[in-house]
C-alpha cells in the first residue's frame, strides 16, 4: 500500500509538472484601432454635431471652431497678394507714356536752366576780370551753374530708366513676392477649412474632451475615434511561448461578459520584450519578460464590442 501511495503521488506530481509546463492562456484587453483629431488653432468650440458613441462616416462634420480670427488673417493675406500682384504688373508693363513725357519735359526745363546758369557765369566771370564785381559773386555764379548741370544729369538718368524698361532682376523679385503671398494665403485657407473638423475615417466617436465654449490649445485632442472593421485583443506572450508563435496563428479569444468565444488571427507580435503587466502576474511568470501581441478578432458579432474589456486567448487546436 505504501509503495502504491508513493507511486500515485509521483504520478500526480508528474502530471502537475506537465500541466505547469504547458502553454498558458494569454491575458490582455480588447482594443480598437484609435485615431486622434487634434486642434490646429487655439479657437473656441462653437458647436458639436456628434455625441460620444455615435458611428460616423469618413468626412462627416464632428465640430466647428470659431473662424473669425482666421478670417481676418485671410483678408489681410488677400490684400498683400493683391498689392504684390499690382507691383509685378507695374514692373512688367513698364512706365506709362504720360510718365515718360513728363520726364522729357523736366529734362528740357533742366537744360534751359543750365543754359541760363552757364550764361550768367560767363557774364560774371568777364566782369570779374575787369574787377567790376567781387570774387564772391563769381563763386555764387559758378556754384549755380554746377547745380544746374547736376540737375540736368539727374533728369537724363531718370528718362533713361523709364525708356529702357525694368531690370529683369526686379521683375523676378516681384514674381517671387507674389508666389510667397499666394502660398501664405493658401496655407491660411487650408487651416480655415480645418476649423470645421471632419472625421478622417469611418468609425465610432469614443471621446469628446471639450464642450461648446471651451478653447483647446494647439495640438489638443478634440476627438478620439475607434476605427477599423473589427477589434483586436492586445495580449502578452510569455518568453517561454514566444518562439512558437508566428503571424497568422489562430487563437480562441474569450471576452469577459460575452458567452461565446471568438476566433482570432495573430496579426503582429513585438520583437522587443517588456515586463509583465500587473494584471497578468501569476506565480513564477511574475518575473518573466513578455512580448506584446495583437489578435484580430473575426466575425460580424465583433463590430459592437466595446474597448477595454478583459480578454484571454488560447491557441486554437
């Protein structure tokens, strides 16, 4: 009897050891792919068109932010664009014929004044030789003649500039200014359009952190959406099982609160390990490293499953 009892005990221990070495269930949570829609400008929320839990299609309006400040920036940018386009047109077309005629008249007037100053200087110089005038009068006449000559040269240069046309470099600079103003306006208009926030993909609205009247900061998450055709179980694989798994392996996943299990396919598994999460700690596994994996659930019934439910998975036979 003693020998039989010892033999039975050893057999039970052996079975226990085998069970302990067998693959354990993978623990995790049910998740959906999640995207965040962020604020591009710090503007107050005007209104919401959806509520948490609503299903929306891609492009559906979710909320609107106050556009008045952005509209003012756009108006200013349009004015700058119009001004730069006017400058470019002026440089491209050249001076008006009336401007050229006025420059020619100014040059003729400068020539006449220069001739008069030259004659006056000649007369005063002759009188100075006969000592009929003081040296200061001759100096004044000389200065007046030189001033008239300089004025004539200035008018000649202005007429040449008008008749020879605009330099190509000036036209290129004006064209570049127009392009820069147009790009600035396009960027402002794009940002203005995004003040009406739309769903980037079809999915379910999961979280709306702000309410009408709130003013989120730039980069703040306005909407959190759950997207994708089906949820997935995020589970953690012990290092003892990591080598056995590969993408495409089949699993049976049980969700807390759901009677029937779901079939799932391993779609990804991390190559770098992490420490076991607190909710997966069990006995000797508490000190082991695990690898995060994602099991994509199958079946039409998965479409309405909420995120965050506890889940466990075992290899399908």
